C-alpha cells in the first residue's frame, strides 16, 4: 500500500513527530524488530569505554531534550 506524505509542506518538527509515531508503532512488538549489526558493535564499544572509565552518561529525558533542541536548530 503506497503512502504519500506532503514532505515538502511538512516542517522539520512535523517530520520528526511522524517518524516518532511510526517508530512507536513498529516497536510495540520488540520480537519483530531486528537490530542491525552495527548495534552490537556500538554496544561493544560502549562496554569498552565503561570498563576504561571513559564513558559519559546522560539522563534519557535530558538527552531527548538536547536532541530535539539540536534538531530544531537544524544541526
């Protein structure tokens, strides 16, 4: 079923909200979501940084706000 969105008329925030809504729907059943290979690599790298004491952590709510702020500035 082809779906057409008015992407050229949508704001960046509209597009982000659409992506978030799609991801929320897709992730309802985690068993059907296959993680790409690079996820495993990223987790291994994060584990290595934690063991070396070089990892930096952020509160998830603060991180989401920072991401949204950067996205709204076009960064």
